[in-house]
């Protein structure tokens, strides 16, 4: 392991999405963004829907859209548990844009029948996916 | 007459052979699907175990936890059963056994409670539609179990629980031991009984920083914990279904082989009898001619 790297794992119920050596991780914590470097103190943090950014061993910045969950940091391993997680490079941008439009339309209707909290989450997820794919422009 | 008998045997053997080919194919398909289901169950383990361990550790270090999903109801009136079995039959007594286990759990409950069923799988739905008590159904989920489906079911039961429509919730599924053995299992999922920390691991003594604080993280994890329990039940039940079907189809294929063997024996006997009868006829005729010639 290089001098300044540690392990990042992103785990969903269906798979281990990634496990690699990284230099730096930024996660969407519930009260803002939170950065982790090597030799961080043991920590458990609740995460929001958003984009996880990391700098890999080669210095390249990569993004993953996650739907909330939590991160545990211990012994130079950062483990992120999320119900869904998608690598930015693998996101279907068209589908995410459709989802964004759909969520916006639903929120604009403002009628009693829609589950407001759920629609809002769908909106956040769509934005996170577009941001992770570098396709969000607003 | 005897000739027609042989032809009849031939027809029946052909028919049994066709059935045997189908059961053989189904057995192989079930074996392949079983393997896939097991791989999925395996893949879900890191998430489920990390979630459980973290929750256990957090609960161990936190005193004041007061979450609606953890609180036991003093008066239990309505008990929910999430019964997870198959959409399709032809898997031996698999579906029946799970439904039986659910019914037994209801019968054993000596409190004055009403049982409500959340059916997962068409066979379960069909049964409780007739028997009554069905409050939700999730059918045709297919062989590929998604976490999203499990989460939807979890959200439904948690909402029903928080709204007071259910006071306790159990999940009933087929615990997969191996292809020959699936054990119907009943587990309580609500109110949540927090897992106990396993052993005195090193990590149990680590002094964590909590962002924002331990209680918030516990509340964040609890609903996900219910989701993983239902997901786990669905994955186990799927593996059990394919295991049961594989065994049932394997037995059916063996039975077909036995029937074919018996029918072939009968057919040969019939053909032998027909030939013997013909020979007797010829010999008899020849004898008669000989006598007539004298």
C-alpha cells in the first residue's frame, strides 16, 4: 500500500460495489460534506443521499451516487453502506434525467395524493445520480 | 388384440418419456437457478453483517434509545405475518410447508389477537385470499430478488406498525439447509430486538467518533435493518424454492424411469405372448394339415 492511501469499500445489499486504495474520500454527511484521509480516527457517520467523491491511488477523482446510509472508518478502512450505490461512470444519464423530470412534475402537482417526502427523496436521488455522472447543469 | 396391446404400451412409454424429458429439464433449470440464488444470498452477506454488527455495537454503548420501532406494545391486538413462499408450484410440499408453519404460529399464539397476512408469492396470496386476513400482497417478483422489493415490503410493514395497524410483525420463510432440506422458519421482525454484540471483539472497545451522534445513527440504521431481514428471508425462500423444485423434479424423473422400465417389461411380455400365440396357431395348423394328408 502506498504511503498515503487507505481502503475504501462501498457495499450495497446486492454487492460490494467497489473496494480499492484511495488517497482521499468525501462523503455527503447529514450536516455537510465530510472528508477522510489516511489515519483518520475511528468514526461512524450517517450519510445523506448524495455524491461520494474519492481520489484513487493514481490521483484520479471518481464519483459514486449513494442513497444515504452510513460510513464506518476504522484501521484505515472506510466502509460505506448504502441501500443503492452507482458508479458515476456507469450511470444512465438519460434515465436519470427522466427521473428528475418525473420527480419535479410530481412535486409541482402539490396534490394531497402524493407522498411528498418520497417524491422529494426521488428528486434528491436523481440529482445525485446526475451529479455523479457530471451531467447536472442547473 | 395382442398387437393392439403392444402398440398401446408403446404409446404410453412415449408419453412417459416426454414427461421425463420435461422434469429432467426443470430439474436442471432449478439447479442453475438455485446456484444463482445462493450466489445472491452470499453477495448480501457483507452488507447484512456489517449493518448488524454496527447496530449491535451502537446499541451496546448507547443508553437512551427510544425509537417507535423498538418499543414493545403493552397490548397486542393485531399480529402481522409476512409469509414468503413461491409464485409457482411443482416444488413438492414447499409452499404447503411454509403456509402450514405460518398457520401453526398463529394457532400457537394464545393471546386474543387477530392475524394479518402480508403475502409474498402467488401461492401464499391464493391461499389466504380464500382463508381471509390478507392485508397486502407482493406477487410475481420473479426469480431475481431485488433489494428494492424487500425495501418496499419493509416500508409497508413499518408504516403499518407505526400507524398502529399492526402491533407485532413476524416473517415466515423457508430456511435453506440444502437442496433436500428446507426448514420453515418464523422470526420476529417488529418490534426490533436489537442484535447482541457477538463476543468480545477488539472493535467493541474502540472509541468511535459519531457524526452527528450515536442515537441518530441508530435511527438511521433501524429501518434498514428491517429491510435486510426481509431481504434475507426472500433470498433464503428463493433458494429453498429452487432446492425443493430440484428435488421434486429429480424424484419425478426417477419415477418416470421406473415406470418406463415396468411398461417396457409389460410390453415385451405382451409381444412375447403374441408371438407364442402365432407360433401355436401355425403349429396347430401344420398338425391339422399333416393329419389331413394321411
